[in-house]
C-alpha cells in the first residue's frame, strides 16, 4: 500500500526541467494585465454613491449636533447622546488603569460619532508595497474615500455634492425640516455602509489584527507603526487580515435611551437598556425612525427598568 502511494505521489511532482527564470516575464506580464481589469465598471456607480452619501452624512450629523447634545468621556472612548450623560459605571479610565467607574463627561463632536479611519493614498492600485522609509511620501486620506477612488469614483463628486448643499443652522429649522435632515442623514449612513460592503467584495482592504490600522489595496504596507508588541524596541510591523465594513466605517455603539427608560440611565438597571450605533441614535432623536434591523439591539419592546417582578407559583 505504501509503495503504491509513493508511485502515485511521484506522478504529481513538478517537472524538474521547468526553468522559472523563463516564466518570470510571463508572470510579470499577467500582473500588469490584471490592472487593466480595474476599476470594475459595474462598481463605479456604487463608489460614487458612497462618496456623495458620505458628504451628506457629515453634513447631516454636523447639523444635528447643533441641537442634540452629545457627550464624550474624558478618559475613555464612551459616547452618549442625550440631555445629560448616563450614570452607568463602564469607564475604564486612562489606559484602562481603572475599572467600572463613573464617566466624566464633556461635550463631544462629530469625530466621536463618525470615527475617522485613515489610510495611505496609493498612486496606483497595483503599485509596489509601501516600505517603512516611504511612509512619509504618501498622504493619509479617509479609508472610505480611498476605497471609492480605487473603485473608479472621482473625488470631485464629493466636493461637488458638498458645495451644492447649503448648510443651514439647525436652530432656524422647524421640527419637520429637522426630521427631514435626520431621515436623510440616516439614509446616507445606510448607503455608505451597504456601499462599502459591496466594494469590499470586489476590492481588497486589510486591517491589522492587533491595532486599528487599515490599508486599502491588494497587500498591506510595511510601515512599522503597530505598537502592540511591547517587547519590540520601537514599533513592530502589522499583521494583516481581511477588512470588514466595521473596520472602515465603525458603528460606534452607544447606550440607547428608550421612551420607557428614566431620563438618566442608572447603573443598577443596565441590563434593561438597549444599544444603537451613534449615528442611528442621533437621527432617531432628530425625528427619524430607525430601520427594523436595529430593533433587537435597541430593545424597543423591552420592559422598563423599574418594573416589579412577581415570583411564579
């Protein structure tokens, strides 16, 4: 039996007479021809919609922030949207030195809701891998913008959409107009998320396993900027894996206050409260209706926190 296996395996061995030096030009030619297939024409409209919706999203969130208070913790990434910060003990302090502490709130901004994720702007999608010494030769741009540009979108589309829309002060808007702004912002959020998901099915993007660094392109860069390995003298190289939508467009999950909840969320009833992406929570407080896919996370039909329980039997 073993002798038969050896004979079969010999038949599948590579031909020792193959000269890979002769195959090198053919391999390089195939790599060059691969670039001719990009950008994919069917994905160009998707990339344009992502860029224009991103501009609408930023404008809508900026408008709603003028009338809806947003709070961010001084010592951790926690964010809360409401008249007053919650009293849930989830603060881990600076560099996680503390645990289960009350947050110290201060006014938040747009970067607390739409988390900025930047990446290197490539001159060519199939260019050589960026080395550590070349990291300052490339600009840093938002990852969603870089993905859309590699998919064939024109950056002027985003600039054009931002100039066409006049940014009105939220104080001058009526309740109906404010609701329309919230609905448009929520719609733009969903278009950006779904569009990025479609683009990631065609175009490659990487994220580090140990930090939040993102690279849009066939392979990750070699810039040593990952500081997770404390035993290294300075910083180590990234360990890349396939990026998902949440890596390019982080949802930023926050505590969601339902109508049946108290005005200030208390720590002892934390298991009753729901969660929601920060942009979705902001838009619902502006008058928009959240999509049904968030209902389970938001616990809209859940019991109020102070409901009395009666033992069975």
